[in-house]
C-alpha cells in the first residue's frame, strides 16, 4: 500500500521524537479505529498521532511536507460527512489531547481554548462563571471545539444565536508548510485585511490544522421555557414554523421531528413521546426576563394550536426540559435501531420553502421505497433527511446514491444549499459544482492551491478532483 | 495468528448496527483519560467486529483492548441503538480464553475461587500481617516509604483485616429480633467475608433487627464475577449451579447480598443458564429472588434509627449497582433516614472509581487516572464520610483518599445504619 511505503521506520522515529512514544500509534488495531468518523465510510491511516502542543503539530507538518505524507486532522470523530476519514492514508492527527481551556477572560467575554476541548466541557466551564457559548451541535458531548470550528458546526440554538463561526474571534493554526499563524484576537471588531478566521472556519482541515481558538462569549440567558407541540400532519407542523417566526417571535430553537424520528427516540429512551403524532415541534424561548420568555412561549403555543396542533405541552421544570432536549439530540443516533445504516444529510432551504421541501423528500422516499426520516432545525430551514438502508444490499446502496442526488436537487431547486452544518467532507464532493458553479469552485481551488500547494492537508475532501 | 476454531463467537446483532455516532466516548472513563479512540467503546466494538469478520487478526493486542475496558456499563446505558459494547468486550475475552486457555486462569477461577477454604488459606498471611501488628509498625515507623510506589498502593487498598473470615464466625441461622417476618438468605461474598467482615456482620444485624431470620449458607462459593471478566463463563455456570442448589436448600424467600458485584452476577444467573434445560428455570427463579441489601431494606417496613450521626456523608454509585441493577435511589434514602446526617450529593456519583475488579493491578496508570477524577469530586463535597455498597469500590476509594491525603472514611451505607441503630439504644 502506498502509505506504508511512505511511512518508513525512520519517519516513525522522527515522529516519535516529536510527539513522544505514547503519541505515535501504528499497530493494526490503532490504525483500524482511526479509519472512521460518525459515518459508515472507512479508510485506514498509515499512522495515528496524538500531539499535545501547537509546536508538536507544526513539527509534524514539517515532516509530512518533506515526505509528502497526507495529514488528516480530527477531533473525536463525530463528523457526518466523512470529512476526517483519511481517504488517502497518511497521518491521522487527533487533537484530543490538546484539551486545555487556557483562559476565561471575563473582562473581555472571551474564552481561549485548545482545539481538543470537548464542546460541552467548554460550555460547562464558562457557564459556571455566568457566561454562555451557544453553538450546540447534537454531538456537543462527543465533539471538540476544533472539530466544530473546522466544520463550522451548527445546532438548534443557531436559529437565534448563530453558528460556531459567529463566535470565532481568533485562531491559532498550523499552515501546510508547518508555520504557525495567529489570526484575529480578542477584539469584537477587526477589519484589517481579509477575514482569515472566516476562511479557516469550515475549511474541514484542508487549509490548515486548527490548534487553538479565541471564542466570543455572551451573557448566559437566565430563563428558559420549552414546549412540545404535537401535530396530526407533518405538513401542518412545517407550516406552523413559518407562522411562529412571521409573528416576530425568535425562539432559541424551533425543531421538527417526524413520526419515525419520534418512534426511534421513544423506543430508545422511553420519554413518553406521542407515538401517534405525525410530527412534533420542539420550541424553546430564552432570555434575561422571565415574563417575556413566558409570554413568548405562550404566544408560540397559541400559534401552534391555531395551526392545528392537537396538544401543546410546556415543560414544567428543568428535568422535563432536559428530557425533551435529550430526545431531540438522540434522534440521529437512535435511527440505528431501524436499519443497519443511515445516511443523514443536512440540506438547508429558505424557511418559506420548508413545507415544499418536506413534500419532495417524502416523494423521493416513496419513489425508491426506502424510508427517509425527517427531523432538524426547521426554524432556520436546516433539515436532516436520513435515508435508512442496509449497505450490504447492493440494490439498496445504489438507490441511496440516487436518492441523495435527488434530495440535493430539491434543495438547490428551492433556492437552498447542500449543507447547513455538517460540511462537504467526502460525501458531498460530487455535488459541489452544481451547488456553487464553476467560478466559485475555481476561486476556492486557487485559495487551496495557495495555502497548500502540495495538497497534503486532508486531500480528497470538499473539492471534486 | 490463525483464527480460533471457536465454539463461541458474539453474534452479528451485538455489533452490526453500531452507527459510530460516538455518544459512548463522552461517558467512557478510559476514553476520557487516554483521549485515544482505541480506549473507547466505539473503538473496542470496531475491533471486535473486524476481528470476528476476519478483517483484523485476533491478535493479543486486539484482545488486550478488550481487557482495557473497565466494564462500568456506561456505554451500554447510553448507546442509542441499544448495543452493549461493555458486554461485547467481556465476550471477546471468552473468545480468547477458548482459543488459548491460560493455565493460571484455570487454576484461579476453575479451582481456588470455587473453594472458600483455599481462598481463606491463600489470604491467611495478610490477616496475620494485620494481626501481628506488622501493618501498624510499618505505618508508624514510616517504613512504607521504602516499598515501591505500586506495591504501596496495593497495600493501601487493604482495609483493616478481620481476625477470622466471617464465614467461620457467623451462625448458619441468625434469628430475627422480635417477630420473624421474613426468611432471608444472606449471600456472603468473598471480599465481604475476607476483608469487610465487620460490615457484613452489621448487615446481618440490621436484617435481624428488621424482622428477618437470616440464613447464611456457609458453603456458597464466589458469585463468578472474576471468572466472568476473565473470559471463563463456564466456570461461572458451575459456581452458579452450586450456589443455586445451596440457596434452594436454605428455603428462603429472598436472597440478599451487601456486595454490588455479587448482586449483579447473581441476578444474571437466569440469563447465564437460560440455555441449560436442567437449570434454566431454577436459575431464573433464583435470580428473581436476589436483592441488593438497600433494595430489600426499602421494600419492607423499616425501623427508623434513633441514634444520631452528625456527619456530612456523600455516596458513590458502584457501576454494578446503579447500572448493573438499577439501584441508586435506595442507598441514598437509607442514608437520609439517619438523624443528624448531612447528605451531600457527589458530582459524577456514578462515574467509575477505576478499580473495576482488578484494573488497578492490570492497568495501573489508567486505573489511577480514573480514580483521580473520583477523588477530586470527593474532595469537593467536603464530606467526612463516603458511603458505597461495593467492596471493590471501597478499596479503591480508600486508596484515592489515602493518596490525596483526604480526611474521609469509606463505609457501607448499611454499616452506617447499623451504627445509628446501636447509638439509639
């Protein structure tokens, strides 16, 4: 195999000098568990590295450049686009051991943390001091800050608070030549030069290795109200989303789950979800003032009822709220109960097109005879249609490819995009040109060429060959 | 290495539907310390699957990863698909043991643990060490410092040892105080018998005080947990049959144990012998009667203790009690019954302590790392006492407290209850 030829014993001992013996893993067992992420895709790396400092990452990249070895950076491997699967072998570089929160600067409301800090740990640390870091991908307990930035992760709260990139003020990255670059800083405003934070956020490890970040914090909302609205029709639920937002209410989250999603979660967690509803909306309002938070949730509940919700339940206490959120966060993994494999996309459409895109997704499911479960962040038009299938059946596997293509066409057709928060990774490459057009692709390829002329950083991702 | 010609292999249903979501990484104590995928449930499951499929050799290193699991069951609980990665790791140890049985395991699990008198003889020198005052001397003269760190840690695990194993002292039948309302079998676990004898004696007193005629069959053998975790379920089956027979003879309504580990295994005898036509029904009936002591005490009208214990007390959930048996509310309620006792909840109370049977010996550093997390949480409670109902956890917590220089006692919750009763008299 190619990568085995490249990774000679002398290279391994160079790497050991940099990352320590414990930080260089190359047994068949080690390689096998770094071949996957949160998808079914798999490809083995030639070596696994677990560096502890930015300096080590820089030295590793220098070795890799000299030897032309691909480097695929990764956090905890929960990505859903096969972005951190080392599809061309080489170095799997896990940042999980760079997990220190370096500074919580209350005066400037920023936190400085290494890339490997678990997102939920970062949130707990700042919340203990009364601050709030809103981005909340469902994987927040098993994903890292660095991975979130590399994929510009979203989550339910993004409807009100924005995505990961909206909180990135500064980054420390290792470039493809091994040099260390600090971008941005603690300033809220900064228009000097191109916005490299924005360029690197969402670059999926193709432009640099992110090792550290300065993240913006906001005041922790004091009050939350959460409601679950049950609908007899999926279409009714979809239409209600628009009505709530049109009424001027900005919920912290506005999530939709269809009947299969409800059934899977209920089977897994026994939370008492309605098994006979065709869809539910999970709505949360939050803020600093209890009265307005309550008023908003009541207004949203009222709109749900008017639009045909047969029952709206407002969580009575924190435990009930936590269980509703646990339900929502568990949907994606719980689908594993229904079929050996699932392919979850995250198409996004302008929110007025939500009812129509749902109709089209259901039609695609009907046409090919494979279930498509629909849930997601309806409030911002970001849906997660999940195709359930068995990869071992070649017939089904072929259909999945066709279905994905049709899902993407539907999204683009309605003025939407391929991915709201998962990223392109390996999975969406073939559709990129259709989504962006040739001019945009050419510009982006030239940026990639400028920053990584040897194409050693996560090759085979994002761009079509 | 050739694939073993194994009679037993885990079934496809135990791993096929892993969707690699990664939820289990968040709760796995070994992953959270090593931050390396190979130490995660998802990683172990992937290795098991690839080993079984033939994509990887069933190498010693692959099996070592199965032994690196602390079997705390946290992944079983969180898996949204309903897989049980911790169980799979233990089953893979069986696959290895079948392919290449190891002599020492056969000796220990096949012979010694099945014979209480051998186990007692083997641990005799330790009791002598305590009894002759050698231990006190070692501490007093500061000679412990001369022992290598690792051995010192093993020594610190040992509680004050009883003069004689409890089995040899406890009457076969302890009459109920007052009117006998229940006939209860008391399953005396090995660690309780050999090391925490005074606490099990207290447990029997508490039962008798609350209307139980307590029958303690003397000839019971090890519940089987060590054999199970070293990949020898066939030894466990033999031990199970022996124990079931004895308890049937004792003619009791319930079988109570004050050991979290024993309880979780005894409750599994039904499943373990489900495919044995002679024993499946008897084993199921046996398992249905097994109760952890806190679980049982709260199911009967319990005398309110009159004595006060004016202490701040916290509680650590043994994995095999909380997740293994779903018992977590009851021990807390027992503690809260005691007047003067200031109960404070422990942060991450159900996070593994790191002992996991023998991990301190087999995976020394990881075990200590996991323990440190627990010890930090214990320190934050500022409690003077931590209660827990598992002898293995108790030893490990004592070690953590000792290493961090905390001023904290480790006790069984029922021993505290016993103390409150005796103070009220």
